[in-house]
C-alpha cells in the first residue's frame, strides 16, 4: 500500500472513530426538534446550519447532527455550542470542529470542551481563548 493510501485509510479510520464518540440525530429529527409543526422546518434548519451554528456531517446518503448541540428538552440549539461552532467555522470544517469538542484542553484541567459544556462551565471567553490558541497552533 502506498503512503497516500495509508494516509487516506488513517483519515477514514479517524473519522469513523470520531463519529462513534457521539450520539446523532438526522436532518429530519433535528428539524422537528427545533421547529415542530413548521412546514418549512428543514429550510429553517438549513439556514441555521449555513450560519455555522451547527455541525452537520454526511452519513451514507443522509446528513446527521451530533446531539450535544441541542437542548432536547427546550427544543433549541445550545447557545454556547452554536457560538463555538461559528468560531470553529463548522460550516466549512465540520470534522475539525467535531474533533475540537473531544480534545482535552490543558488550561481546563485536561477536560474536553464537551465535558465543560455538559457541566455548564463552557463560556464565550473560554471558547474565544481556546479557539485563538487552536489557530495559533495551526
């Protein structure tokens, strides 16, 4: 196998492992969660995704959204998750944005942004600092 083929295989493997770390909802489920009883729910969802507020990834012939972005009880996008996704440019780099959510952060005691989100400890200031550090490292 060539080095290029190995590299492609590694990327596919990484993406599959990353995908398995999260729970997912389909396009239709996400639209119905956010905009129940709206005939234009999928159009509204697409608009929100186009703003970069949501991570969306292809799965077969369909699209899926990681559940962590949603407040399922309120039927809404979690504002700090949307803020981070916009800052991470999720609309153009959804895999990079998704990987960021599972990357341990040294200045946060090796917690991941996802863990901080679950504990209600992820703030706009922390997101700004973390994404600025991420950009400097690139």
